[in-house]
C-alpha cells in the first residue's frame, strides 16, 4: 500500500528518467517538429536510448528491454518503462509545433502506473517560458525552456522544467521538483552535432566576366548556432539580401540583386550566428559593357585643327597586395599583410577587416597618392577572409579580398566529456562520451571498462576528429574506464577515468503502527461544507465548514480512506462548493475514479446546518 501512495511521484520520476528527445529567427525563435530515423540515439548521463522501431505514430526508444520510452510524433509521452515500474498517460502530452516563446496548452489526462493500473485524473499544463542559452556536458545550446505542471483533484501539484535545443533536435536537460533527484538529467553527447557556420555562394563564380550590370547572387548559409543574420556588400556598399529556410530547414538560402560598376567588383557576403561566430565569402566579378559597333563616316572629315596634346589621365584607385596570397595555406597563426593603396587623386582612407572584424583604419588627412600597408594579422583555425577597402578624394572605393587557410598542428588529444573523474553514480548503466582529435588524423578508438574492451571504432580514412559515445555497465565499487586513440602510424594516446558505483542501500523495514488503519484504495468520498451562500438573504452557517473538515479527517484517520480518494469542497478549499464544482465532483471525479466494486460516500453540510 505504500507503493500505491508513492505512485504519482514514482510515475513522474520515470517520466523525467525517459523524457522525450528532438533554427530559430533572430527576432522570434521557433523550432519545427523533428523527425527521427531508426538507429538514432539519445545519449544522456544515465545511458544511451536508441530508436529501435516506429509503430504507427509512435517512436520507441530503448536502452534495454526493461527501459523504454514510447513517444508520439509530436513528442507526447505514451508509455515509459523503467525496470519493474511503468507509466502511461491518456491522452499523451502533446506540444504544439512549431515551438515559440509564449505557447502553452492545458489538458485533462489520466496517470496510470504499475501500482495503480486504473490511474488518477490530473490536469497537465505546459508553457514555453523562454529561449535561453543552457550549458550541459555535451556543450552550450540555445534552448526553449518548457514549464510543466501536474495538478491533482485534491490540489496537490508538481512542477518541472525541460530544455529543448533545436540545434540538437532533442531535450538536452531536465530539472524535476519532486522528491526524486535521480530524475534530473542532461545530455552528455550529441550524435549528430551541429556543423560549423559556413557561407556557400553558388553564383557567380570567382573571377566571372559579365556584360550586364545587373547580377543576382545566390547561395546558402549552413550550420551555425541559429539566429543567423546575413549582410551583403558590393564594393563596400551594403545591398539588400533576402533569406529563407532551405529544404528541411537545415540551411538558410540567400539571394541578392546587385548593380555592378564597370571594371572589377568585389561582392562580400557575411553571416553571423547567435553565438557571435562570423563567416564570410567573397567573389570578384568583372563587368565589361559591350562596345557599340563602329560606324563608317559618309564624307571625309574636315582636317582637324591643331590642338595641344591632352594631359595624361590620373591613375585610378588600386590596392596591390603582395602578401598574403589568395587561397594560400599556412601553419603559422600570424601572417603579414603587405601592399600599397594608390590613386592619382590621393588616398583618403584604408580599412582592413579580418573575418568581419575591423583590425586597422588608416585616415590620410593629406591624401597622399600612395599609402603603404604593413600589418600583422592573427588568423583563426580554418578559412579566414581578409578585406582591404581604400577610398580616394574623388569618392572612388576599391576593395581587395584574400582568403587564407590556417591549419594549426594538433597533437593526438582525448577530451573526456562524461563521466567525471572520481565521480560516484547510483546506477550500473552509464555512458562514456569523449572527443578524440589529431591534425594527422585519428584511425582507431577503443573504450574499455575494467580491462575489457566494450567499444571499438575504426576509420578507413583517418579523420581529424571523432566523437565517441558508448554505453557501459559498471560493477560495484571502483571502475577504470580507458579511452584509447590511435593515429594511422601507430601513435597512441590514452585517458583514464575512475568511477565509483555506490548502489543505494535498501531502507530498513519498519513494522506498521498498530493504531493506523490499513488504507482502502477502493473507497471514495466527496465531502461538501457550505457556510456562505451567494444570496445575502440566507444567513451564514458557522459549523458546516468545520463539520465537513472533521468528517473528511475521520474518513482518512479512522475509516480506512486514503487522502487522495477524499475530495473536500468548502469555503476554505481552493475549489469552492459552487453548483458547477459539485456537479464536477459527483459526475466527473467519482465517475472517472470509482470502479464498480468500490465504495462511494457523499456528505453535504449546508442546509440550515442540517445534513442532506
């Protein structure tokens, strides 16, 4: 009978244990409903759940046959299995997609669990409170914070919080406010991590020569941390750029109609995501307008009068860079910018940006005809976009763009994400999450527990980074977890974690107090006490509410009723004894709760103090 009283709390603990998994605009973040494929994994601090089958409208995730979670297509919980305990909700909790801050829903559900198959009625309320950055073992994610509240007929309620990260396509964290601390969790690894931010231009190609001044630039922005903003400039002047989600919502397609000037033009597209990461892509396009056909003169032209020879034209504004070379690769993090900006009319300013950030601005009050450039540049890993913009006194603007690739040498390194060294856990099922990196490439990774290999991963072509997540089973006491990474030439690195399994000790069995009556789960009661009526012509009754409270207390303490099975409606309770609530208590609460063989008791105090 003790398990029956703890049933709702245990059900909520299982709900937290197996909570369901799954880009947002800068102004109003939103998340579309995810879809999953067989074999996808949800890697949490308490184990790895794999999608083993899809039954009609249900996803079935399982860690083992005894631990499963069944989710609807809308990520509503249908059934949760945790060892000998289970939970079903009818109907399941369904979030309304797309997720946006401010959305909410209220539904009447019935909780069923192994100790109470008939279940209890409850009101389930969910709301999206905020879109915020959350730190978990797997990394830092922007996530929707979802508030859940479960309210039972007698007024008891529980509140919980979940964080859903669109970039990870799943819930990455949960905090549960019931007396079940083991129910809280966080994601320790993401099987399909979000790719880094990148700008890809489909057209025009770099170095294209066109004969029309109007040109459409198309491409896409991929990866990144969401909330992406895109800017485009032509020869330093900003132009409008249109963006929309690409197929599947994974990328952001872009297009911009630009007007070219005669000669060389520099088109620069810059993308910035919510985390502040910046990526740029540039194209140089030459506009050569078609020349009109030459016409033969009808008559011989008159002899030209002698004129003075014209003055030589002033040299145009140019930027000539001798270093670094375009599309060069370097192993040095610092390179030198060397070159000269020149103009026959005089150079007024030179601005240098690297990856969208200004690193130098040279203002020339005297407008010299040539400005030398000599500047050290600190590169970041991967592609770097260098833009030098010069202006002259005639208002001309000229840009020169260089792309430099920096690949820093990285030794073979193992970064453990989970578990913590010297950590203590209460469950034998756990997970190992680590990242193995090497600029020379990682060929093989092995995970062993207490000297036994439990996971091995081999790459035909060595890769620079491997994310490993492997379920493990611990033994009582100390456990040695070893992750080994091997390069193609046999170079090896290892990292070790020691984890202790401390199983919770079973609580000592105590003999029940002889005076306490045995609860009767098959007994239900509705007790009503009306002391104040809506009509002022009816005098207030002083003893009806105390009588109702005393009757309900007697039913629980002396008549064998459980507290959850006694519904009290008085002037002092949250649910008042109105006609509507009385009808609900007799027609809904009792009808849905009591079974055919159960005992039902009703009592109403409120008609001039006499029982009805």
